[in-house]
C-alpha cells in the first residue's frame, strides 16, 4: 500500500515538474516576437549615453553657466553707462523771513516770502570706468579658471559615465552567459531524468535515483527563471545608464568570450600616472584659484582709480508745467580710493584664503594616495582575473570531458546518478567561473580607465 502511495506521489510530482518544464523557453526571449528590437554594440551604448544622459547635459549646462559668469566679470572693465531721471513736487515751499521798512528801526517789519518752484525735473547720463583696480583684474582671472574647472568637471562626468556604461554592458553579457549555463543545466537535468525514467521502468534504477533525477530537474527550473530575470534587470540598468526609455526594446550583441582576447597576464598601459586623472586636475585648478584669491585679497590694500563723467539737464516751474527752461550741468573727473583702515578685515581675509589653500594641499595629498591605491587594486584584480581565467579554462576543458564520460557511463550503467550530478556541478561551476573572470577583468579595466582619465584607453 505504501508503495502505491509513493508511486502516486511520484506521478503527481512529475506532472507538476513537466508542467513547469514546458514553460521553460528554448532561448532567451526578452520581448514579444512581433516587436522590433534595437541591438546595441558597446560603442553604440557609449554614443547614446554621451548624447542622452542627464548627467552629461547637466555638466554641459554648468560649463555654459561658468562661461556667462566669466563674460559678466569682464563687463566690469568696460564703461558703465546709466541714464537717470527724477521728478519732485514740492508740497510746502520754504519761507524766508526778512526785515522790511524805513531806515528807522522802529518802522521795520518782519516779512515771510515763499521761495522755490513747485516742480523740479532732471534728466541726465553718467559713465564710469575703472582705470586701476588690481583686485578686479585678479577676479577676472579667477572667473576664467572657473570655466576651466567646469570643463574639467564635465570631462569627469563623461569619464564616469563611460565606465558605468561599460560595466552595465558587461554585466548584461554576464547575466546572459549565466542564463545560457543554467539553461544548459536544465537541459542536462531533463535528459538525465529521461534516461533515469527508462531505467526505472526497466527496473535498472532504484526509486532513490528516480527521485533524485526528478529533484534535480525541479531544482534546475527556478535557476533558469532567476537567470532570465537577471538579464531583464541588467538591461534595465543599462537603459537607465545610457538615458534610454526603460520600456524601449533594446538588446545588446556579443558575448563575454568576445572580450577574452583582451586579457593579459601583465597588462601595460601608455601611462599609469595620475596626470590625466580628472579629480587631480580639478584640485590643481582649485589650487590655482586659491593662489589667485590670496593675491586678490592682498590687492585690497592697493589704491583704486576710476574715471567718471556726467551730464544733467534740470528744469523748474510752478503749476502748470509749461514753458520749461532747461539748464545743463556736466562734469568729468577721477576718483581715487586709498584703503587706510578696515578693522583688520583685509588682513583676516588674506589669512582665510591662505588657510583654504593649505587645506586643499592636504586634501590633494590624501586624494592622490587613495587614487594610487585604487589603481593598484584594479591592476591586481585584472592580474588575478587573468591568472584565474587560465586555470578556469583548463578546468572547464577537464570538466566538459569528465561530464561527457560520466554521461556515457551512466547511459550504459557504469556510473551512478550521483557521479553524473557531481560532474554536472563541476561543469556548471567552471562555466560560471570562466565568465566571472572575464567580467571581473573588464569591469576592473573600465574602472582603471576612469581613474587614469583616458577616454580612448588601449591595452598594449
């Protein structure tokens, strides 16, 4: 009776497994077959990212903003011309009290007289231009460096974006490779189950082997779905990085094995210096700005000289305003300002700027150390990946051969299902390890390119 229950349970279990197995796709189908799909190479993905990414557009806008600010600073060197106009209506006129009368003091009287006009009109123009202003000249130079800093930040944004695109692209290839491996694992489990079922029906395989084969098949199905989901998520990440619509039908071409030729045991590059590193360049520009800021603060002690010219036309009348007589007035001159005492403000401004410069020097030293560590870490990762790739490649060849032998031996009854499962496990691990080595190398290389600040990085 117990055996009958076991057989019924196996039948039900097998029916569920077969129902799930029938849903497993023969190949990776990311979009409906009737919809058009755009396939991107790595170069295509980078091109799209550089033209569509929000971070790059923001950086370009910052360059434009800095350029406008620089032009605005230059405007201070040109004459500043202003038109002025004013109107005044007197509500109560001033009074003048005067003594009126004969020569006799007793006959004199006090008399109040209203003076002025009710309406006063004035229009004019004035112009001023700095002749000597050392602090202004330094501020103009600092504004020019601000543009240079914005351009370098935009370059840094592009370098970081390219690194992100490459890593997202490689991650998608890795996810696809994982799907292929787990799909192959499922096919092998399905084939092994078919063989085990035939043996079981011929009473050449035990119930334990039959149950194990079914379990292996059932366990292989979730891995396929998980791998497929990982491919979809990796593509979504790539779409987000390049600035594409997340609902767009986009796929990539190629495989990780296409990049295996780039692996080198001891990679050598054009330069491992940090001269082109964007962070170091930005710190260098900021250091120059602070040097100029110190000088600008020191120039606050220097006298300034400006030229001015003004012309004004004014008119007065009582109500109503008519028959106005205009009276011109103009002048030209120079304005000299000699700083004497400001309560120590200029002195402390210079000290503050020097302190900021010293802080930046310490920050630069710390940043350089961290970047050099980062370079060595990426190089170490690349070298480890290359060495591991060689060992994994040899191990994969052996694992494939071992699996073929185990499969043939199991087919003719010279090997157990456990031995075949062990061979399958070793093969899967070697396949994933080989792909992981390639991915680790490529991801580290992309990050190294970003650190070194090289747009077109070539491995020798």
